[in-house]
C-alpha cells in the first residue's frame, strides 16, 4: 500500500486581539491508500482546522501536506483548486447539498465538474447511491430527504469522482446510532474496496471500530496514534459518545478556551456548498 497523504509538522495559528491560538500544532500523520483513519478529540482540539488544510481550503501557517507525493502548499491557487476537485472528496457536518438538485444530480455534479460526466459515470452514481440505500430516492430533492439520507448523498458525492483522499467531518452528526453505524460501515467498506485514503472526524468513539488507525487530538496536537487493531476495538467497545459533538457551526457562539477567544471557522457554513468550483 502506498502513502496517499502525508503531513509534516503542519501548523495553523490564528492571531487574535487576545493572543495567538495554535488551532493545529505540528501535526505529522500519514495515511495509506485503502486505509480509514478516525480523527477524535474534544471540541476545539483542531480536527476541523486540520481537515480543512488537508482539503486545501485553508493554508497552513507552517509545515507541509503531501497528497500522492505532491505538496499542495507549493501549488498556485488555481492548481490547488483543480487538484482538490480531482483528488479530494469531502463531506462536512452540514452536508452542503445543492437544494435545487436531486440526490442523483448532486452526486453527478462532481462528475460534471471534472468532465467525467458520461454514461459510465451516470451508472456509477446510481450504483453508489443504491449501495448507500438510496436507490429509490434518486430523484428526491434534499428537502424531501431525512437528515440521514442527505448525509448519505453527501458521502456518495465525496466518493463519485474517484478521489485519492476522502475527508469527512462528523458525517454521522445528524444520524441516530443505528443509521450512524450503517453509514460509517458502508463508508469504511467503500474506502477499503476502492483503495482510497479516508479521514473521518467523529466525536463518537464507537465509530472507531471501522477505522484502521485512530488519531487523538488535544489542544491542536496529536496526543496519540493508535494502529493496533485490538486496541482500537477495545476503545470502540468502551467508548460511548465520549466527546460531545459541536453544534452546527452556524449556531455556535464565540467560545473561550484557555482564556482566549475562539471563533467558528468561517467556511463551515451552508454558503460554501462545493468549495471553489
Ligand atoms: P474541532 O473541529 O476539533 O472542534 P476546530 O478546528 O474547529 O476544532 O478549532 C480549533 C481551535 O481553533 C478552536 O479553539 C477554535 O476556536 C479555533 N479556531 C478555529 N477557526 C478559527 C478562526 N478562523 N479564527 C480563530 N480561531 C479559530
Ligand atoms: Mg469540528
């Protein structure tokens, strides 16, 4: 298996009036193709910020990110946008589906953007949605779908264009436990079968059972990396939803951490439907 994603001491600091916040501090991780990583940690530990940098949506203050051996920090903005569109799939906590497109059209959108919209692509989009249990809801608009169904459409959209790296921020935040298990199990199977590198942020340690590696973040730093299968299973078995999920960012007030003011990420709102396309 080859390394699909590698970060070297990646750091993101924010300078605020009240001081500097190290949202992500010297994080070095590597993810191979065909591997799903669960990224866990309390609210404010830097998970979303790290994911946004991996997606090329936020530029690191320091350190580097290599995807398939290419340093995304050394690309021009235009190159990075194109690279992201082709190589990266993502789904955020608020699923960002396009409200006037059907489930199928939302998934096909990623193919159109990559000039891969043809008969085969269309068939694959249907197949993927069917695999995710939405075969009979292809023509439904997002508002006609439940939160869980919308989340599964978002998962299909993150996978359809054959990205090397798939990033998911709290993909199960709006699902009940039963559906959350199903969604993550299918997501994990697809990552393995299709040989993609997946990183999934979750507040729910039970979901780690589907992961090959667990990265625990605390205060912007990697506290632990767990690769041992037995240990991962024990953690998943012992854990309930150990970490509280963040409320959807739109509703999140400005919070204080260690006496420093922190604010929600600017891009994680519904206005960023499919970033930079
Ligand atoms: P998590 O996803 O683990 O809950 P985040 O990555 O959202 O954590 O945030 C990590 C830290 O960085 C928090 O203290 C947060 O308030 C702060 N932060 C995130 N985005 C910004 C920003 N744009 N400006 C200032 N601080 C930020
Ligand atoms: Mg977050």
